[in-house]
C-alpha cells in the first residue's frame, strides 16, 4: 500500500502544465491562472497623497512659532495642486495630491478655520499623514507572478496598476463519466436495486469550481466495449479523463481492463480511509484533431486518466486530496497544497486505524472539533455537515483535548 504522501508525490510528479494561453479583459479573468507575471508600470499611489482631511503645511513654518497661516489653495482629490507658497497652508482632502513644498498634513480636528486663515493646534512631524508615492507598489515590480490563481482581490490589485487585460492559461479540459448499472439520474423513477447518481453532481461541481472546461459523458453502462469506446472518444480533446466507480477488481468493474486496453494504468491501494483504491494512468490519444500540448511544447499523445472509487465520500475525499492538486498543477498553479489548521479535538476516538483517516468534522462554537458520528464512506451527509477533514495519521487514536491537523473545506473546494 502507498501512503497518502507517496501517492500525491507520484501524481504531482507526472502532472505537466498545459500549453496555450489567452488574453482576457481583467473583469473576465476571475479564477483563471496567470500565464505571465503582472508587472506594475507605475507607482501606487502615483503621487504623494494625503490620508486625512486637513491642511497641508511646511513643518519649518510652524517651528518658527507662527501657528496662524493664510489658506492659499484648496485641493480636492483628483485635482492638481500648485506648489505651496511659503508661510501658508493648503486646505486638503483624503486622497488628494500633496502640493510640492508641503511636508506634513495636519488633520482638520487639530486645526481651527477662521475666515481665510487657519490656526494650527498641533506641531506635526515631517511626513505626517502623507502616503508616499510608491508606498504600496513600486513601478517595475512583479505584483502577481505567473501561476497565481486570480482571486477577486488579485483582480483588484491588477486593476490598481491599470492592467485592463491579463494573460491566462487556457482552461484544463476534463472529460468525466460514471460507471454502474445501478445509477439513475434524479428525475427518473428509482427501480429496485438502483440508486441516484449523486457523484455526478458532486464531481461536476468540484470540477467547475476549479475552473475546468468539463465534458460530462454521463453514465456509461457496465460493459467493456462501452467503457473503451467512451475512453477513446474522450481522449481526443481532453487533458484528463476522470471516472468514478468500477475501479475495484470485481467482475463488474470494467474500467481497469478498458484503460489497460486503451492505454496504461496503475492501480494504487492507498493506505487511507475513506478512499483506498485510486487508478492513475493514461489513455492513448486518437490521432489528429484536438491534440493538446503541454507547456514544454511537446504534443502529448496521451490523455491523463484518474479513476476514483464509487463510494460517494471516497470519491469526494480522493478528489479533494489528489485530483484537485493534480488539476491545479496541470492548470499551471504553483501552490497546490491546502493550508491546514491545528485545532483541539473535543472528542475521543479510542480505536486507532492502520490507515490515514480523513474524518469529517465540524468546528464548534468553542473553537474545537466535533466528529460526525457516522464516518462510513457511503454517508454523504457527513460532507455537508462537516467544515473539513481531520488528517489523522495511521495507527493514531485521538484523545479529547489533543491538537489535530484539520484541513478546512474552504482550502479544498476552490
Ligand atoms: P464501485 O466503486 O463501482 O464498486 O462502487 C462502490 C459503491 O459506490 C457502490 O455502492 C456504488 O453503488 C456506489 N456508487 C458508484 N458510483 C456512484 C455514483 N456515481 N453515485 C453514487 N453512488 C455511486
Ligand atoms: Mg460499480
């Protein structure tokens, strides 16, 4: 059996970033991955600005003791000032340009306007309430490196230096299908022995959250020929084929022989719970149309293949821990590992498991963790009830009060 870490290293080692980028309006680039550094062509702020409503002054004028100054100009934000005449103050507002010659702002609460004059009630230090040009960003600096996933705040940062468009990697193309003659779509009557295809909804949502371009082939019958035909079809214009179910070694599990016939496959037994079987390999790409190239420029003649277990919680957890980082790497993202928290267990679990458990848990109002009572890999309720996964190492019982490693779903779902 492979450890979780070994499986992840092998998987990420095989992931090659897609080639091909496009330039999009910054407003349309949310969740995409930068294919080139964003370099600022200007200082932010582009000039010295006031961070208060008040008066722009020359500190030396106040040091001489004359605390009543004529107001020589009024500078609202967005208007170019005149140089500050010696021995005068300028009325100024937040965000406005500090006039040349002024070296401090006195906030209006520390000044008293009197007709055309102002009495300054405070001796400012040089630079007080002035935001220096370039204090946030220097012209020429990389503000967002290639490989960054574009969050709303990253788009705002790009816009703050005037970037109207961004060069992003093309979307990762993923084909997905589901095996199992017992699977029925919601909306259809449930025949004896049938269950609803919940994984289709979970996996489609997970793929779409990652910004993938998804082709959903739906339910493929539990037959070797049908599975092979779908693999061949899906190999043409996709980077990854993802399947769910049928990767155990039962007689009705045709995914393994089908991928072996159309490409190659490694069956991994991962020492984790839920999960365990994961299939990783590739399907030969039917020649000609739609060939997809990687970042090195070499045309890949294979489409990656990952087969997930069918149990709904196993499929969900193995997707989050393995497929998500793999897809992010293929998308060109640099940092793909989720950040974990150290939190207190407010429960005990006296039985240690040989495998690395990923327990569905919730953060309680006291900031500790509570466990969903049923940790079966078929109980999807746990994934909705929980806030994340406790990553419990093999052979480790949990005692209430101890600190455990918790990976919040917020780190895994985007
Ligand atoms: P399998 O991996 O095909 O052996 O399936 C393991 C278990 O997961 C079986 O109980 C299946 O009925 C169930 N299962 C497989 N695929 C799905 C699916 N798409 N949605 C919900 N349950 C599934
Ligand atoms: Mg099955």
